[in-house]
């Protein structure tokens, strides 16, 4: 058996690899090796979650952002963005529509928009919880004070998604001129301590990113043990400082998805819209490489195209019901079963039993 097959087998059997081993794998993996890796990742996913793929209704409620990340289309410096904010009433309308379509998890995502004060967010979450006691409420609103996270959790929010973006301090601070590496990690630690089901993650193919950086991302996640891991390709946006850079690839991203499944086997891993943007079958390929969550968009079509973190994002003109049934068909065609329930993480469900 080759060194590569030994490594892949070790990852599958022990759910662990050293940083050096991950770097070796990333630098030497072949097409045939990737097929073995994906099969191991799929077996691991099925051992924890069976054939289920969990659907979340995604509401992108504001594209205002106070931060200036070099890769992001809604960065504060981009004066060409047509900005929007959904009112709490409009967000609730999205939840009503999503609930009727069967979703039992809502993901409320925005730029870092402080127009939504603690009071506004608390009242919104309380109203969602009042209308739909059984749903999971997920937030993805960026860096806030620990006291804010605590009050939102107390109001009924269950989950919080915040990619760590990169485990390299040097790369993080180069790409995020308005942010601090330590602050990001402190937020993730605070969210875990409060009791949220926490999601972290990173992009693949960032300018200047090395195999050592990607290996460090996986080691960081292995230690953090988040409930969800979001991994997507870097896709350049022409109205950003990185607009002319080369983007991440489908293959490289799928390898990282599969390795994340092996190293943190009980995590929930989305098959991202960005992968579907890179390749017509990108989301299905990610499901076969260990992913088990998709997030159909229920943002109003009137503003959906303005939430452009990257360009040429798919599903911009689709109605929420179109996204819902399209993705269900895609999941089934890939050999899996769509599940519209809460879809809590394996670890969280085990703790509750």
C-alpha cells in the first residue's frame, strides 16, 4: 500500500492526521486518490447521518457591512453596491413563506450591519420563536459583543455561523484590514461557551494561501470541534482588490470538504451555493464527498442579486418554492434523502438524548 493510501486509511480509521501529513496529502494527491478520499468521507458521513441531507431556509436580510474584507463584494468600500435592509416584518414574512415550504431551520445572514441593534434582533428572534416554537434559528451576523450573543441566545437563537476564514494570522490580517485575528477566535470561543451550536470554516484558493495554511485550518477545526463547518471556494469579485486574482477550484474544495468530514466526523457540512456556481453539479459532488447540508435561498427576489459576496451566483432569479423543489430533486438524484427537519448536529442530538 502506498504512503498516500496509508494516510487516507489512517484518516478514515482514526479521524486524525498531523499537520505534516495533511500537507503531504494536499501536495501529492492524485485523481485516483481523490476518489478513495471521497469514498471514505461518504462512508463516514453515512455512519453518523445516514443518507439524510438537511435543508435550511436562508434569509440574506442586509448587505450593509462595516467591514472591508478584500475578497467580499459587499465590503464597506464598494460604492457600486445597491444596499438594502429587510425590515423585521419583511424577515418575518420570509420565515412565514419558508415555514409553509416545510423548512424547520431558518438561517438569518447579513453583513456586519449595526443598524440591527440588540433590541431589534432580540425582538425579532422572540417573535420567530413565538410563531414557530419548534424551528431552529441560526444567525450569521458577524462579530458582536459577547453580551449581544448572550442576549440573542437567551431570546431563542440556537445556532451561530461564523467562518474563522483562515487559521493563518498573517493571511487573515492581510485579507481583513478592519479586523483582528484574535477577535475572530474570541467570538467563536464566546459563542461555544454560551451554548450555541457553532459553525466555523474557511475559503479554499485564497491568494497567498498555502498547503500549510489549509492544514492549519483543519487542525484548528479539529481542536475547536464546531457543530458545522462551512468550506467554499474563493470566487473573485471584480469590484474588490482581489478581483483579478485566480479563484479556488472545485477539486481543491472537495478535497477539503472530504478531509473535514474525516477529521471532524460528527460535524454538519454544507454543500455551498458557491460550489454550484463553479460547476453545474458542484453541490451534488460535495454531497458525495461528505457534505450533508444545503441552504436554499428564501431571500426576496427583489433584493437577492444585491447580496453578491461573489459574482455570477446561481439562483438569483428563482422563487423560494423553485429553490426548494429544485434542490430536493438534486439531492434525490445524487442518491440522498432531503430532510426538512431541524437537523441538529450529531453531537448536539446525542447530548440531548
